C-alpha cells in the first residue's frame, strides 16, 4: 500500500461530541456563531445528532458546518493516506489523516462534508 | 481443493474465519479507535500503525451475525487492493484447511466468503481477501 508523504500546514482541529475532525484552515473563510439550520458535523458520526447551542460554525463561501469547538493548529503535519475502504466515505470528503497530540484526526474537505451533512441521502 | 499455503484461522463472535496466511501480516491489540464520519457501521474506526492508517472491520456486523464487542485483537490483512484490520475474539493460528472452498453466497459480503472449510476447531468461512477488500472499497 502506498503511504502518502504529503505534508499539510494550517489546520482547524474540531471537536464534535466525543469525536473529532480537522479541516484545512485555507478552506475556512470565517468563524461564526451557528445559525438555525446550519449542518452539524456530529450527524456524520451519529445520525440525528444535535448541535450544541454554544458551538462554532465554520464558513466556506456559501456553506457552513457547525462543530462543538475549534483550535487552530499551525504546525506542518504529515498527511496520512486514506485507506481504500474509506475513499467513498461521506461522498469522498476524506482527504487523509493527521496525527497530533497523540491523536489521529480525519481531515475533511469542508465543502463536500457540509454538502453531505445537508443531504445525507447523497452520501455513499 | 488442496490448501497448500495454509490459512490463519481466527474467531469473531461465534464464527470461525480464515485468511490466506500470506496475506495475514500480523495480529495486533486494537488501540482506541478514531471514528470516521460517514463510514458504514461495519467500519468501527481507524488507528495508526507504523505510519499507516488502518481501518478496523467488524466481521460480525458485516456478516449479520450477533454483534460481539469483546474483541481486543485484530488480524491485519494486506493485499494489493489495500489493508484492513479484521476484529478477532480469538486467534487459533495457521493451519491447513480441508473441505469446500465454494462461494458461500451470491449477494453482499457472502460472495467473498468461501467454504465450508474445516479446521480442527470446526467449520471455517474462508475470506477471499482480494475481492473482499475490493467489495469493502466499493460498498462505501
């Protein structure tokens, strides 16, 4: 199996309930307070999960995604390859994984992830 | 059909499975898993192992058998199609199998299980590892 040697710099590390995910900082155009109807990332882990009232919304142009909390991570990290069996997960929104703080974080395309959170029936 | 290369036999829940010994790279203790959004229920999560991200596949969920959460170990299977860690409640070791190696079904994951083969411990479903991982990769 080929292991990606790609390096990634500038991540937003997001907590989502007991789970976590990361998005590339360059994809985030604004941090906002969540507005009603904004898709919640927790649905990707637990269908029907409800966003916390004090969550944060990550805006990417015309889409947004609500998470519980965020932390900006500036260090360069090695982007680990997506295993073939996960390439289609959430409509192919997974870009890879990073390891930091002793934890593994799935790195997602914010735009594709948000789109599939809005329309879960479209997820593969 | 002669089993000339040997198979690694392991239990998952109440069922026995086997993979060709040359595709089973090691047996590992499963650490805390990282869940992946949008992953199907049989993909329990991933863990990093020697610089590689490995997905953990729960065979009981995949095959429709009663779910057994007691697994602590996993069998790492590596093929040109990718690598996965298969949940194991018990690992019985490498042995030669006898019996049938016919497909166990025509739909879903059962297309990629062969048997019923026989080991000393009982009937075994043999996983066709290459097509099994291809199936998981396209099933999403």
